């Protein structure tokens, strides 16, 4: 029965990805907003797990579809996992404290230490022993393409953020960046970008929607149709 299920998933990767992603994400969103509605920490943890649905399911389907032959890189993966976990944990705590102004309590530190395990697991999948998973997530550790485009992408975020904040300030809005020092004006956009990349739409979602689903749709559809399809299911 299990082998038959795995075979079906391998043959219907797009359908399997969509069903499992929505099932996993909606279940944890239900826990977050219904079961743990009065517990902010449990709500936040479940919400973050839900947001990692696309990446985790992409990992699962890739492992089932392309299981071998395995190449064991345990030490390298553990090193990447540990490094990304510690950096992610530090960034998340800094984001909570400096951007969201949330007091640092022991429970908050522990819960977001658990949350930091998620991006660490996804990024370290670039050195997974399973060929399908390693190939699917390899670009998270070694991006492809000209280096200049990555510089443009990284610089665009704080520039757009500051332009928006400047326009809002000129219109008389009370914005968070109004009274910042130069140091904080550089640090806060970085923390906002890093939080987004690690847990709020970066490796957690794009690894699934654009990294896994989009290329498979493009095998049978045009780029435009595939992109619109991804947009539609993502927005759902």
C-alpha cells in the first residue's frame, strides 16, 4: 500500500504537491487561529510551521520521486544546518526585539529557537543524501546566474522600503523610520529582509511554489500560464 502511494506521488508530482501543501499548511493555520488563538507563542509557532508547508512538501515529494542512489554528506549537512540554525535564531530574536518591539522572555527565545530549525533544515537540504532533495534545494546554498543580479535584488529591498517610508513621511504619516539613527536605518531593513527570506516568504514558500511547482508546470504549459497558475494557487 505504501509503495503504491509513493508510486502515485512520483507519477503525479504537481497534484501531490498541491494536495499535501494545502493539507499541511491549512492544518497548522487552523491550529494557529482556532486551537491556539489565546496562546500567542503557540500560535506563532504553528503559523511558522504552516508557512513552511510548500518547502517541506517539495522536499517530501522530491525524496519520493527521486530516491537514489544516495550520496551521504552527513558531516557537511550537519555543519550547514548548525550554522544556519544559529544565524537564523539570532536574526529572528533581533527582528522580534528591534523591529516588533517584543520583550525577550525565556519562552520567546526557546520557541524561536525551534522556529529557526525550519530554515536550517530547508537550506541544509542542499546537501541531502537523497538526490531528488539535493537537486531541488541546491541553489539555496550555491545560487546560479550572474552575481550582479543578486546584488540588485538585495539592494532593491531597502531602497524600495526607504522610498515608501519617505513618501509616507512627506504625507504626514507616523512611520517607524522617522526618528531612527543611521545605524538603525541600516539594521532594521536588513532584519526585515532576513526575516522575510528565512521564515516569511523566502526559503519557506519560494522553494515550493517557484522552486518546485513552477518548473514542473512549465514542462506542459507556457511560462505565462504556469506563472498565473502558481499565482492562483498561492493566493488561495
